[in-house]
C-alpha cells in the first residue's frame, strides 16, 4: 500500500500501481463474465449503453467554459 500514493513517482510505485490496475481489471472482467453477479450485470449494462467509439478513435476536447466576467 505505501507504493500506491498518487504522488509517488518512483519506478516501484508505478509498477505497483499498474499491477493494481491489472488486478482491478481482471476482477471486473470476472464479475462481468459471471451471469450471477449483480455487479457484473450492472457494469455490462453500463458498458453496452456507451456510445460507439468513433472510427478516428477517442478525441478529447476541453469542455467549453465561459471565464469572461461581465
């Protein structure tokens, strides 16, 4: 757990953080594959309700903001 502090940039911390992400993804996929898992069904529903990825891939644009003061 000490490696998981988000401001820790040591290579060991990054490796542990990536490893934890892999574990979380594996657990989530297992839940989604389990037809008896309420959480898995909820996640599948959420993912299936997302709009399709554009053919050009994900395009990130900043949210429009109005920082002008009148």
